[in-house]
C-alpha cells in the first residue's frame, strides 16, 4: 500500500517474494538439491540473493560442464524472482532437479498467497463487521437516548399541560366564585336594602317622636307638677329619680342619631359592595379607573389600618372597556398585598397615567419587596410566600388575568428604596376581551 | 487503482465482476482462464468456496509490460453475490478501476438483478467511487436458458443509460471474452486520459487488449 497512514488492508495489495516464501520452507528444498548433487542452489529477486545453500559458497569449480540454470518464480502472473541451480547440467537428473525445485517453490508460493489472501480478507471482513456492529450499536444508543429524551420531554410536556389545566380550572373556579359572590351580594343587597329603608325612615320618624315625648315630659315636669299635691309631687319626683329620667332623656338624644348614622353606614357599605361587584352596571359599560379605585378602597375601609397612607395620583386617565368587577378585584388584591406586606406604617402610592396607547397603573409600597427569584412565580395561582394555612395565594393571578382581560400585562419591580412596585399596563382605546 | 508507484515503475489495477448470487461471475473467470493462454496471466485463485458459492473472492491476475518498461498488473476479482456477504463485496470493491456487472437473464431473477445493481451503486458510493464515471459493462448471462428476459426488453431498459450490454452464456464460454474486452477497453480509455499510457508509455489500447487476451 502506498498510503502509509492507512493501516487497513486493501484487497489486492501487492506482495513480494519474501512475503509469500519463508526461509523455513525454502532452505530444506535448496539443501535437498545440493544433497542430490547440485553444487549450489539459490533463490534471488532481481540481483538480490534471498536464500542459498550452502550458506557460504566456495568459489565455483572451474568446470565447463558446471552451469547455472535459472527458472522463474511466478507471483500473480509476474516473474518476481528465480530459483538457480549450479550443477553439472550434462547430467539430465540435474535439469529435472531444477524443474522440481521451481515447481515446488511455485506451488508453495501459490498456496501461501491463497492462505494469506483468505486470512486478510477474512480479517478485513470481520473487522468491518465488528466496526459496523459498533456503529450500529452507537446508532442504537443514540436513538435510544433520543427516545429517552423524547420520553422525558413528554413528561415535561404533560406537566406543563397539567399546570395549564390547573390554572384554567382555578380561573374558572374563581370566576364562578366571583359570579356566585356577585349574585349573592346582589340578592343580599336587595334583601337588606328594603328593611334598611324602613329602619332608616322609621328611625328618623322615631327621633322626631321621641323629641316630642321629651318636650311633653319637660312640660309636665315644670308646669303641671307645681299644681299637684305635695304627696303627688313627692311621688312624681321619686318616680322620676327611680326611672333615671334625667339620664334617659339625655341619652335618647344621642342614641337615635347614632342608630341612624349606623344604618346609613350599612346603606353605604351595601352601595359600595354593589359598585365594587358592578352589580348594577351593564357589562359593556365603560370602566372609570378612578371610580373603580374609589369603590375598592371603600369596601376595604375596614382592613386598611388607620395609620396607612394611601396616595393617589391619577392623571388624565381614559375610560376603559372591559370587566370593571375584575379590575376592582385586581385593585383589591394589590392593595391587600401591600397592607399585608407592611401592616404598620404603610405608604402606598397609586400612580396612574396614560403612556401612548396604554394606561399604566403603578402600585408602589414600602414593604420588603419581592425576591428576584420569586418574581416569575408569584403570578401562579395558589403561589404564596406565607405560611401554609394563612390563605391561598397572593391573588396575583387575578391581577394577571385582569391585565390580560384588558389586553395588557403586569410586571413587578423593585421600588426605589424599599418595597415592591406592581405595574399594570392596560390597553387604552379599544377595549379588552373581559 | 490499487497502486501506482512511479519509482518502482509499476501500476496495479483492479477489475471487479459484480452481480447477484449464482449469476455466473465465477464461471466467467473460469472461462477466461480456460480461453486465455498462460502467457501474461497468472493462475486463477479461487478462495474457499462453500457449495461452489463464492465466500470471499476469486482472483485472476494479468501481467504485462508497456514499451516504456512500465509494469502493469491487472487483478480481476469476483465478489460473492449472496446478500449476506456485503462486507466482502465492499472490501473487494475498494479502489476498483472498472466493473463488469453479471446479470442473470432468467425472468425469475429480474428482482435480484435490480437489488444487486442498487447494492453496487450503494457500495461504490461507500468506497468513494462514482457509478456514473467508473468504466462499467453489463453482461446478461445464461442466454441459453428458457424463460429469459428478451433482448428487446434489455435494450429498451439499458440503452438510454449508455452502458454497454453484452449477451453471454458463460458456461459455454460465449460472450465471456467480449465482456472482458469491453471492460478492459473502457478501463484503458479512462486510465489513458489520466496517466497518458499511450503518449508517455507507448502503450496503445490495441496493444493493451492484445496482451490481455492472448487466446489459447
Ligand atoms: N445455464 C447456464 N448456467 C450457468 C451459466 N453461467 C453460470 N451458470 C451456472 O450457474 C451456477 C452459478 O454460477 P457461478 O459462476 O458459481 O455463480 P456466481 O455468480 O459466482 O455465484 P456466487 O459466487 O454465489 O455469487 C453454476 O451452476 C453455473 O454452472 C450460463 O450461461 N448458463
Ligand atoms: Mg462465485
């Protein structure tokens, strides 16, 4: 083979005389020829003597009958060398001896060549088959790995789909819950409003009546009492004192206004609830952001600590199209999170402004903020940083959904200094799908 | 080409008889060996066979010398046709200078011929040879048998490819020398283009063919 770095056997690679004849095969034949009477016997390739007998030949005898006879050695049709016998060639046996020697060597060469070719091709084929097996094995391993990856991937896909389904399910549940709460609130508001109406108007009437009772009592006390007998006067004074009429008349003047203002507050709460749940509003009605925020803050009055400072800076906001109740719900969750993040000394700034075709609503608090590694997860349903049992989720999924319903999005940032800032970007102009 | 050693002034060529099992590849070589005189050729070397079916290969070597002294050895191989010996076919096909495809003319063998020819195409590509450019001849053997595909059909199928077609009945020695000559001639033409055998070595195509096919 001419290519040195190519170690593989090439079918047909050329052989030399030395490759197909071994000294151990040649030597006995040359030896035998000499024993049979030849003076010298040798095998040569070109000018090079490969083997000869005797090994150290004495100088040829000067005899006219002693001649060198040479016959070719054939390798694949090519004469690659010759066998030479130096003998008295007048002797016919010596000529025959030379032929026999050549025939024996040619036969050995052919047999050896055939054996070599067989071994070589066999080895080659075995190696090749082995390599093909290895390659097949590699392919199989690779494809197995691919399938395994696919299977693993499948698991991930299933998990993703499951999570999606869970979210959808949770959303449906929440929407159902909200709808149910809305219906309940509407029913309750109606039920409460009617008797509340009586109560309020009757209380007002009662207050007037009580005023008159008190006037009448005063009148008796000061004008008519003096005309009575001393006994009766004493009895009346005692009775007055026993019944603590002084305190009563004083107290009743405070009790009734308190009742009235309490009932009026109940009336307001119900009105706020109705507003918050958008019970009396058509679904297609435009949503006023400031109003929605005011309603939300109204229903949350009880849970917002007294020391909390909530600052609103709403500038030039357009009306939106969409589900107002959902937006109120989102506001409520954002405000509630702020309150829970900073139960004391909350400073919440709610900024609203229009930027291009978006409305940007930022809720910035002075709480501990949201850790960066949690930011991608806080919008998942039921995700919470609170202890188990302290309520489900941060309600941020609702915020996320509300933003989506208004063709927008929600982001969480670090507020400058401390705290978190949740920013809802809502599509202005054409409305959302909610 | 197995090797070309300018220093040694020796060129070693390889011709391969390819084809489906039992199509007569070994028979072709046997007949060549019979028909050609021993001058210039070596012995037919049939590596071990099993039930007369080639396992490794058969080899018939030729040897000639160009006027320039360039020694040219041409090794003619058969491959085993049985499907299972594909590794061997690939090994033998490496560095081939020309291919004779021996097809079995029997109608029942048409499918095997096609499969084997596709196998040749695939293996040539695997050993880095191009079926479109390698010297190729197709022999339709066993014309002596009944129920063989008609010459008209063969002509219709193969003429458009431009590959020379030779009818043969190898057992009887018919078409064997012709196939070999066509292959040798085509191979020579391609070698001559590349190595300028005639111009640089004084070896004409006729000389080449004559030396290769000295009849008994
Ligand atoms: N009738 C007929 N039989 C032939 C002809 N040529 C070959 N055969 C026979 O077909 C059989 C197979 O021939 P081979 O030469 O061994 O086939 P191969 O192509 O070498 O087969 P593999 O070595 O197995 O690939 C033998 O019995 C041959 O005698 C032919 O021209 N006519
Ligand atoms: Mg065979």
